[in-house]
């Protein structure tokens, strides 16, 4: 039961840090990487952040795997 509590506290701390970074504007690059697609015409805009999403997925996969091995 203690391991679950530590894991939940760690996840909460990570969410807090990411939230503070977003509020400070540290993720201004999100959506501006090569490979992120933007289409606009007339009154419509379509946005596909493919490269940004792929990068975040890889980073989160590495972090979660490291946490699983450590805990």
C-alpha cells in the first residue's frame, strides 16, 4: 500500500511541475516542430501536432518505464 501512495505523490509532483512550466510559457515550442501540420483556408483551421505528440509520447514512455523499474 505504501508503494501506491509514493507513486501517487510522485505523479502529483510531476503534474504540478508540468503545470508550473506551462503557466510560465516553457512549452511555447509545442505545435511548432517540423512535422506539425497546419492547414487554414477561409474561416477554417485544421491543426495536427504530429511531431509534438510523437515527441511527448516517447518522453512519457521512457519516464514511465524508468519509474516502473525503480518502484
